[in-house]
C-alpha cells in the first residue's frame, strides 16, 4: 500500500513570531504562529512543524506557550524542534501539546540521545532534523565526505565534517522515526528541492524522509517525491501567499502521487 504524501507547512519561530529569510539570514516577520497554524489546519495541511530557531540561546517558555496555544486550535500532528537537548525537554514539549519532537544539534553532539528518546517515548515521536549542504571540494579536489553532503549546525553556518547520508542512516539505526532533510544550500531560495540529496539519503534509510528547503513553485514538489521523499515541507511560499496547500496537493495528485 502506498502511503499518502504529506504536505507540511513549517513555522520558523523567533521570540513568539514566525519569521523567514534566505539561508537563515535577513529574517522578516511573517505573522502570529497560532493564527497561521489555524489557517493551515483549515486549508488541509497534513501536519505542522514548529522550529524555534533561537531556542539554543533564547527562553524556552515562549515556545511552550506557543505550542500550548497552537495545540488548542489545531487538530493535526504538530512537530516541535529547536533547543531540545534531553529526554526531559521532549517530555515537556509533549505535555505542552506536541505530537513529535525534532532534534538536531544535541544529537550530533551526543548520538545516544536518539536512542534514549526513542526508547522512552517511541520512535514515532522522534524526528531527526538534518541540516545538510554540499561540501566544498577538499584540497585534492575530491569531496570532504563520501556522499558529498555534510551535516551543518548553527543555521548552516558551521560545518561538522559529518557525512549527511551516513548520519541519517546511523540515526535511523539508533531509533529516529523520521528524517527531516533540509538543504541549507536551497533554504529560502525558491530554486527547488535538492533531489540528488533526497535520492542519496533514500538509498540508505527505510524510515520516512521529509524534503525541506527550496520550494518556490508548484512544479518543485512532485520531483521531491519522485526522488524518494515521503513528505514535502515548505515555509515562505505558504506564509506569504505564493502558494496554497490545496494547490500543492493538486499538483502532486496530477503527477500521480497519492495525497489525503
């Protein structure tokens, strides 16, 4: 049985407001997260993803409040990420109303966190967010990592030297339930998803892959699914009214992909 493709708006939240930029730079205000989440739920979004982009340095209580208020208004699965460092952080977000929790930087620093979360709450709760970019060539002209893709931190500004494909594979083995694969090269550019990166990860993991980064027009979505993604995530094209959820679902349907 082929599972329906999910269409997921992503709300990048900073100090309780939705923001969007290009490659995580030059952020501009896009609205109130609770109001936007409610509209997306009514428009037929399959899930919502909240990323608290300043949680690592900011006040977490803002996020818990936004999650609580959103969960009261919206009745589709809600994934929340940003600043999650311990199983206790996961517990607090689930109690606030999140259905799934995204981890990123803390799992890179200590991969065992993935196993601890999945064993305590179930793998279905854990979404590993992988912010990956194409590597600059090494001095000998070859790629820095075997796949040519590198995991980054700090909004794509800091390379880790970790192979993105190998990391996704390892995370799946440790118990991650899904991979949120974000192309830092494409983020906010509206030039289309990095389908080569999606294909590379798909070959090495069996868990669902969510394509993120680069959606700009309706024609961008079907190739991401054809490359192996199970869901498509987008932000600015939805926030600023360029595209509607229903239009994306129609485009996927017309390309032969099942949608809800």
